[in-house]
C-alpha cells in the first residue's frame, strides 16, 4: 500500500476547503491592497499614526490567518483519523453482515451510522479520492493494496467503495468529519470585523491630514481658514480649539496692525511739520538738537513700519544679483552719513538678495556701529561666505541672542543702553528671510557683527 496505494490516491481538497482557500486569498488581497495604498499615501513615514495602524492591521490579519491555518490542518488531520477509524470499523462490520443479505445489511448499516447508496454511478461521477497522508491501519492497507477498497468524498460526505467479486458496493457515512466551510465562515467573519474596525479607525484619523495641511497653510500666512467640525470625537475637539485660537490670533493681529498704522500715520504729520518749521528757523544749537531728535523719531517710525511688515510677513521678496558696494552706498545715503566714517573692502562681491530689505539690514548695522562705536567709524569686510561689520567698542553686556528680541523685557526705553535692540531684531528677521546666518564676537577691542551668506 505504501507504494501502489499512495500512488493511486490523488491529493485533493474538499469542495468546501477549496472555496475557503479562494475566499481567504480574496480577503488577503483586499487587506494587502489597503495596506499598500496607505503606505504609498503616507510615503513610508514610520513615525506616522497611519503607518502604525497599517502595520497593526497586517500583523493582526497574518496572526489570525496563521491560527486558522494551523487549526484547519489539525482539523483535517483529525478528520482523516476518524475516517480511517470508521473505515476499519466498517470493514469488520461488513464481514459480520455479509450473511444477512442486502436488506438486513442495509438496516444494520443504518444503525451504525452508514447507508448503502442505491445509485452509485451518480455519486461516483462527482466523487474524489479522499487524501490519506498518514499510516494506514492493516485492514485498510490490505484492501488498498488489493484495490478492493477506496475511500471517496463528495459534497462534504465520505464514501467507502468496496470492490466485491461480482459487484461494487458504495456505502456512505452519515457522520461529519470536520466542517471546513464553517471554519472558513468563522475566519472570514473575524477578518471582516477586523477590516471594518481598521477602515473605521482610518476614516476617523483622516481629518488629521486635513488639519495638518490647514495648520501649515496658516503658518505660511493664510488667514481665511476654518477648521470647525461638527463631529464629537477628540480630533474634532482639537480642530475646533485650533479654529477658536486662529480667530483670536487674527483679531489680535488686526488690532495690532490697525494700531501701528494709525500711530505711524499720526506721527508722520507732526514730524513733517516740525522739520518744515525748523528749516524756516535760524540755525542754532537748539535747532540742531531738535533736528536730531526729530530725525531719531522718524527713524523709529520707519523701524516700526519695518517691524510691522516683517512680523506679519507682509513682505514680497525679489531676489536678484546685486553688487554689495551698491547696497552699502545706498545705506549710507539713507543715513545721511559722511563717507569718511565708512570704510569697506568688499571688492566686486555679488550678492543674491532683495535689494530694499537687505539695504535696511546693512543700514541698521552701519547705524549701530557709527552711533555706539568709540570712534564713530565702521569697517565692512567681505569674503566668500560672510560680510563683517567691525567697530571699536566694549563687548555686549548680555548674551547676543537677547539683543535680537524687539523691546527686550525690562528695557527703560525703545532702545537699550547700548542701542542694540530694535535695530538688530530687524536685521535678524531680514537675514532669516534670506536664509543667512547672523553671528557676533568681540576680538581685540572690536565688535564684529557677521552675516553668514554661505
């Protein structure tokens, strides 16, 4: 039997097992497609909640599939053992019932859970050989070797075909040897519930992507946004809280903008009248002092306008190639300074920048160096990746970063005592817009403010 019998037996699955396998493949295909599309959507970002959710779903499906696969194999093995056990019992029973005749044999078989098939041809036309993978008991093995017994299956039932000398006798077993269809239904039900929960969680988390895009747009300057949600989950609460915060920030920005613009408008009129009046008065020390005061007030108003434009990002940059010497000359003209106070060694350095904004930065650095340097002079030096503004003077008393804040806390006036507060803040913000760095160091009694362009 080990040779001829096993060659004769064809390895086939039952019809229910085959349909179960096909359905399992369909479910696996659905889960694989879902996971693949989501991984592509999230661009394999392993820190993403969606990626972790996908991974959890795939692991759960694989784990459940492995459990049901093992259970199916165990169930199939147990069914095979039961079929063989019943086959041995039936062989012995047939020996005892042979003298009873057909009717008596049929009644006895029914009492034992078997039935004689009246029309074997209809069953044999669709029956398949039952796959036997284990060791066969001696009664079964001898009959398999002699081709006197075959075990068949059809429509989930087991049949024993006895080849007698004069005819063939087909006996059906009324027992159930393992229902693969029910096993598949349980598997499909669990996977379907898992898939439903997965899709529900993913749908609940999708508003996070929309909220992320809206937050990014708000950070880039878009103000007419709404993240209001009618849902009641935690993501909707987050979106509504952010919507309320946006509205309050927008209101504060509008109030501040209106205040600054109104203040600058109201200050420009008296400043202009004051300068016009001073130009008509005889020149004296008092008029020079008033001119200096009015000039400082006008510079303060201009700096406030620059701050309002920078902080609200109401600036459109126009990057072009400009000669650094032209930017320096324009800055000196805006400051009304004597050219003797400015020394520079920049050669033909070309810089890609916004001319107007970068001129303001250079103007403020020159103004600080001239006003607060011990010799009221400034040296500008340029190399391949930096521009340095050098002036004699004492080192800064506080960390450099504190001078880059507008109206530092605790300041008695708009400018601190060294004068590096508002002006350096504007410089820092302009350089950030250009992608340049800003550093400070004090060497050999000189202050060096360095713009890193490389």
